[in-house]
């Protein structure tokens, strides 16, 4: 029996990943860039044993048997294939973010699982290889292997599509949770529908490549204002692509739109804040650290507000062998 525990944090993309060019290898249509947070961690323990007759998944105290379980067991098959093992595993995971509400719980979840499962199955992988492995579970998880700001390269194939660190100015992120309910359409399904039915999808892919190049320049120049403008414009473009699906999908709620209006009002008042939103109604706002408290105060009427900053990439917290329970 082998047991390993890992902790990972979600990341919020400033240049989004939205669409795959290869669903099996989980290769993105374009590269993306994100901030790994110092909040909402996922802690995952993987215990492998020759005595188990099947994999097991307990998520936030509840045994899972359907979608989440199937994704995890398929991921473990990949790890077993790499390790030359046939042992099943018990996976226990605890997530501090509301699962499925667009706060990137699949990113922290698969980043923690990749690190814990690699250790439990005895694989010795460097950070790029762990990022590639996490990508196979959920694309955005590739970025949660990295501290702070990271770029996930679209790459030429499996070997070159991983995330690595990018120097960037210090930023705060204000997370405005307007609704913590599970989203109606998963991002995986909505990405598929966007590629198949949204007439704007090809333009989205080429404009994302341009946004990423511009964002990497802005990070290199430590130009917070430019980072912010690219972030908000790019987020609006992603939601435009999604809303143009057939049948349409709309993740932003009237409250989300009101948050974007409040952000624009802050800017008109001289406070530089810029918003983004993932596949859900919650809004993440970036500001300079000195402005974060003022931004948070202005956004309090719209939901629960939390100020977060740059956090660490996924890491092992224990890799004992057999006596760790
Ligand atoms: C809107 O990584 O959850 O958060 O690869 O299918 O598991 P799969 O999708 P996922 O999608 C994240 C989409 C996003 C944008 C982003 O994080 O870049």
C-alpha cells in the first residue's frame, strides 16, 4: 500500500482557454495565461493497494459513483499505464471552493490528483511533466502546477503543451461570488458546442493567440493597466462566443453584468480594476494590491467578496508509504 497527499489551488485565467484541438490528449485550441490563487485549496489523498477491487472517490465526504468518479478513474488508468501498475486506488478529496460554480475546482482538483497519484504510483515527474499529466484530467489544471502567473503553451503536441511561470507585476484578485450554485452546462460541453456551432469560434481562436502575445508583452513590461484592459476585453469576447452557440448558453447573470458596470464606475473614479468571468456568473476582478480593499468594498453589494493574491503551485504535503492513515 502507498499513500500520498497533495494540495493545489485554483487558477483564474486572464487569457482564457476555451476549446480543444484534440480531446483525447486535451490539447487546447490556443495558449492561455492565469493567476494561481492563494485561496480555495483542494487537498487530495491517493491510497493505492493491491487489495482494492475497484477505484473509489470520496469528494467532500461523499462517495461519487457517476461523472466525477468516471473522470477520476480514467485519469488513474493513465497514471497506471505510465507506472506499469494495475493497483486500484482510494481517492479522498476536499475542496474549499464551491464545486462546479466556475471557481475552477476542476483545476485545483486535477492538479492535486496528478501530484498525489504520481507519487502514490511511484512516478518521478518534474513540474512540466506533472503539468502535462494534470492537463489530461482538466485542461486548466495544467496551470495550477505553477506558482503565481503562468502561461500554458498550446504546444505542438503532448510533449510541449504544459504551463510554466511568467514574471508579472504583483496583483490582487477580488472574487465576487454572485451565485455558488452548480452551473447548468459544464465548460467541457460548452466548449464543444462553441467549436461546433458558434460562428465566432474561428475568430475567437485567432484573437486569443493575439491576446496571449500582447499579454505576455504586458507582463514582461510590468504594465498593469495593459494587463487589465486585455483581461476584460478578452473575457467579454469569450462570453460573446458562448452566447452565440446554438442552442445559446449564457453564463453571466444580470448581477454579473451589474458587477462589470460597477468596475467601469470604479475606473471612471480613477481606481484601476478590471473584470473577468469563467463559465459561471461569478466575477474575478484584478487590481493593484493598494486598491484591493476599495474595490472589494465597492463590490460588496453584489455578493460575497474575497480578496486573494498569488498562490503556490500544486505540491506534495506527505508521501508516506503505508502508515499515513
Ligand atoms: C472558462 O479546464 O474546466 O475556466 O479541459 O474540459 O476540463 P476541461 O475544461 P476546464 O475549462 C476551463 C475554462 C475556463 C477558462 C480557463 O480556465 O482558461
